C-alpha cells in the first residue's frame, strides 16, 4: 500500500518557520508605544561643561539623560534646540525625546525636579506630535547678554553678567548692534569653519538699563561663539577701537580678527525658543 508523500515546505532565508502560515491579522506584536516629549528647561550653567554630553565631564544633557533613564528604565537621547557652551545659562531651553512612558506630564515633571540638582529645573513637560523636533522645528532662538557697568558688582550678579566698570560709548554700541540685523556670512563672528556660515539675525538690540547694558538678539540660527563674539565686538566699539560703520567691513572680510574678541560665557543666557 502506497502512502502519499507530504509536500516539502519551502522556508525563505531568514524567515521564522512558525510564522509562515500566520496571517497578518493573527500576528500581533506587543511593541511599546514610543511617545514624543518636549521639555522646557532652565539652568545655571556655571558648574557645567555646556549642554552636550562629554566623556568624564559634567554636562546638562548628561544629567538629564541619566535622571530620565532612572525614571523610565530606558536609555534616552535628548535633542536640544541649542547646544549652549560651558558656563552659558538658559531660561527657556527646549529638548525633545521619544520614550515609552506611563507617567502623566505632571508626574514626570515632579519626578524630574525631585531627582535633578537644584541648578537644573524642568519648567514644563508636554506630549507633542510625532513630527516635533526641538532643533529642527524651531523658527528662531533668543539670547540675552548682560554687561554690568557699575563700579561694584553684587555677589548675587557675578555669575550671570560680564563686569565692565570702564567708560563706554553706549550710543555707538547701540548703532553697532543694529548693524548685525541681516542675513549674511557670520564667519567673522564665530569660531571654526562651517560649510554654510550664513545666518539670519531678525533682531539685534542693545539697551541701556542704568547700571547695566542688555544685549538681546534673535536669529534663525547661531554659529559657535557667535553671540559672545558680537558682544565682544560691541565692547570694542564702545571703547572706541572700532566704528559702527566698520562692522560692514568685518562682514566683507569674513575672517575673525582682534576687533572681535569673545565676551565671557557667564553673561549669556538662552531666553526662549520660538516654534
């Protein structure tokens, strides 16, 4: 008596045999739902080596990612709107990340602030749409630089201002500040080489607030040390080493010169990010 031979199953390379005859409707993978989160962050950057995580250095990103991993139980990759340098502060830094999180925004906010050092505070936690990216979605960023011109500086100010108690031509500095409002190659006011050094400054203003000069700048993007170098150039103008109209010459040269030193990091603060 002959027995029928069962046809041999063909297995595709790399396929799991037990799933070959399972229909798409029957196959359900219990994958975690990754949600997109937006953090609004304030920090005193004095004791940190900037935003970006670095080996054997204490950074803002490093502190935040370590605490988030302890809370959520998974490695988190934060994307910031701007990577502030060592010693630079923030009132409204923004960062985004994806994670599987069962906590509410309020619970996550409370947990973060309970575990972070007191010089880093989370101001707001938001669940946002999947397409949001802290840096790529930003329309502009606003920075502020403070220059204290009084003879004596308060111990409550010295971590957050540049102290310059010497004569300055403030009207010349105000005129020079306005000349930075343009879309141009900012190589003369930055550190390093960039494939595309063109940036657009929307607003550039210096205000005389009595014993303090406040420089506020809004741009679609910034090069490294760009704001601090602009402030250094304004100081040189105030000292009479540079005329306001010579700002145009510096743009034309497209090279960093002694006319554009970098102001100290402590006076700079990221105020807000516009979306």
